[in-house]
């Protein structure tokens, strides 16, 4: 019997080996025909087991494998771009093809080719994996291609306008002011806050994540929440509002998208995971109820799109959906079918409303929250950057509010008009751009070749630098943001250094500062081409408002572990190492955010 099982195992293993070798040969042949440099790595980067084990095994394999072997395998590891920056592209070239036993991977750090790949949305489409994750609660702009994408984009993007940005500005300042109150109020027990056992010095990241979700709750759904550091709910039986459920899903998006809900709900799972399962189970009904309430409110107040009560993103999407119903044939609401004229501007389906609400929350929350987290740590590492930013804030805001009563301080913030003040904060925006340059929320922009049947395994031709390249077979295409953002040819000899002032241009006549626009194709933290993120301006306004409010009131410095003999310089070096110990999940995140020990002090 044992002999039979051994023979069967060897037969299956042999068949897998032959199949893998054949795919590797076919992929290699196609890669050579492309005319780009080729890097061979005989693994299947799309294998679920490989994807699951890769992050955990990489540090171990780096220690035990010969350097030459590890270097060959490293580009097939998850998040290699962040660790490598521009090193591999410097050695191989700005574009290369990674040949695997799964699909070929075209890695691009050439600005001209990056523009082409991102501009040709019909030839280079969203990858199925991205669609799977982002369509978790319904179809949306990320999870669609072709005319479905074009219709949604045409309706939604123009409406994420300055009216929305003004609300983001106001709510972000209010939340950041509350965070300042929290950080500057001494805890009663000398360390932890009233609502958490975690010392305040370790709650900066949780606090900024709370601001991000609270701003989305107000702007997206009209559901304001007072500030408190973010803690994930851990009671699957407790009542749950829509914003709490959607916030939990956004925080644990990978688990929600990749694992069946029945598995997440099993009794031996951690309470937070069981609560995630409960949130996923309740969200359809919560969404329906919330949309019904929004429709009722719109009927009662007869919203005018040009004036009248402030409109939330949810209200906007509901209004666009109902426009489709008014134009289509009378009948019951179809929650999944496309509009009667999919090529017209009829509106959004119910499924698309739910999906795009989730997109705004999931993508908008994680990207902005993590960018603000890196920024706060960088402020503590580089005190000269703080002083540079505070110089601008004192000029625009009129000096720090030291000694002002809380009510006076709140009034001063409320008087800062978005349209007038935001354009003057060039240094704050430059600080965000430099943070995203070195710590991009999305390390690469991914695309795949589109086939005649709308799936994959097709062909495309690209001409760049007067040379034509043919891509045939199965290709995943990655625009390497990390390499583009740190290329010495674009950013200079100090490309790897953190220097926000590189973004500032000064008018020789007036002395007015403005933000430089980098060369096309060299900077794409919000993607690029026709699929550029429609929430780009919202995220910029939120970041600038939060950082400006905090730095107007406070300075931040690292906690120095004097008991360990640490000096301030040692503490800054420790924080820098913390930022470098990062790994992409949904977006790039520090692996040990709770170790970001920061002390906020009044200016």
C-alpha cells in the first residue's frame, strides 16, 4: 500500500514538474521575443500557497540561501520593490520581464513606457486579483473595465469636486484638533489614556487611522463621530452601524476578500475575525437600510445639486442611481442588472452604489491613514522638517495658539477658509508628496493584457524610445512606483534622501512658493492615465489639513529610551529603521506600528 501511494505521489509530482517546466519554457520564449531584458525565476508567484508563505519565509531564506540564489529569487517576493528601490533596475535596465512558471511579469521603471501602459486602458486592464478584492461589496470603478468603468467614472469623478474638498478640510481640522487635545492632556495614570491601556506615546498611528475613518464617515455618509484612537470592535454579537462595519472590513480587507465568511466565523477564530464575519453578514442589510434612509431624506428636502443642504458622497451616488431609474422603463428596482443603456449616462445600479461606497471607504481610508502614519514618524525623525513646516503655518495661520482657550482655538480653525488657506500651504503638500515618494501607499500599479474575449493571454505592441516591443501570451504588467520615485536620473544624487523642499519652487519676482510638477511618468502614487484616482484631491486636502492643524498646535519628538542608554539621535535612528521595516498589505504599512513611540508637546 505504501509503495502504491509513493508511486502515485511521484507520478503527480512528475506531472507537475513537467507542466511547470513547459510553462517556464513557453514564457521564456515569449519574453525573449519582447526585446526586453529577461530575468528567470522558476516559481509560480500566483500560487496561493506561495503567496501565503512568501512573506514569512523570506527573512529565513535570506539568511540561509547563497547570495546569488537569493538575489535571483528576490524579485519574485512580495514587496521586493520597497526593499530594493531602484537597485535591480539600475543593474538590469528600466524595463525587464520576470519569467516564472505562472505568467510573465513586465516590470517598468521607464517614465515614457509607464505613461503608455497607464494610458492604454483598453489594452492593459485591471488584474482579476484586484477586481476580486475591490468588488467585495459590489462593482465599482476599480473592479470594472470598458464601458462599465467609463460610465461610472464619467458620473462619479466630476462630482468629487471642491464642495466635497471643503467638507474634508473642515472635518479633518476638527478631528486633528481633537487629536491634539487628546495627545496634550496628561493621562490620569501617568501613561495610558482613559479609553485604552496603551500609552499615549504609542497611539499616534491608531489616532491618525481614527481621523481617516471619521472623516470618511462624515464626508461619505453624513455620520459624524467624535475622535478617539481607533480600536477594532471585538464583539460579534454587539449592534453595529454601517460605518463601524465598513470600517472593520476596510481594516481587515485581505481576510474579508480571500477567506470564506463561514471560516472567519468559526468559534476558534480570534474575536476580531469573528466580528469581521458578522460585519460581512450584516452589511447587505445595513447598506439597503442606509440607502433607503438617504432616499427618504432626499425626498423630504428635495436636494438641489447646485445649492441647498450639503451633499455626502452617499447622497451623490443615490441621486445618480435614481436618475437611471427615472430614465429607464418603469419597473421594480434591479439591484444587479446594468442600466438599460450601458453606453449612456443613465446612472448607477444599486450594486454599483454599494461597491463605490466601499471603494471610497476601503481605498480612501487605508491609503490616507498609512500616509499620515509615515508622515508623523518622519516628523519626529527630521525636526528640521517640522521647523520648516511650522514656519509656513505661522505665516498663514498667524502664529501658534499657545495659551488660547479651547473655544478660541476652535474658532480660529473654523475661520480658516478652505478656498483661501489651502492653496497657501505649499510646504505641507510638498511634505505629503515627499512622504509618498519614499513610502508610496501602492508600490506598483498593476495591469494585465486583455484578450479578445475580455480575459487574459492576448498580445499587445508598445513602441517606446523608437523601438517596438511585442508582448504575447500571459503577462502581468507592473509600473514600479518605488523605482520611479527614487530614480537618480529624475530626482538627483540624493534621490534616496527625505527632502520635502525638493518639491518647492519659488517665484523670483514675488517670493511666493508653489509645488513643482514632476516630469510625466515619474511620480504616480495615485496611479495615472485615465484611471488616475478620483479621490486624489480629497486625500491631499485631508493630509494637509490634519498635519497643518497638529503642527500649528504641537511639535512631535521620539520617545528616548533613556533606561537603555539611548540618545535622541539613537531614537531617531530606531524610528527610521521602523519605517524601513514595512510590507505591503492592501497598502504599504509598517510591520510594527505600535513601536512608533512619539511624544506630542505643545509649542
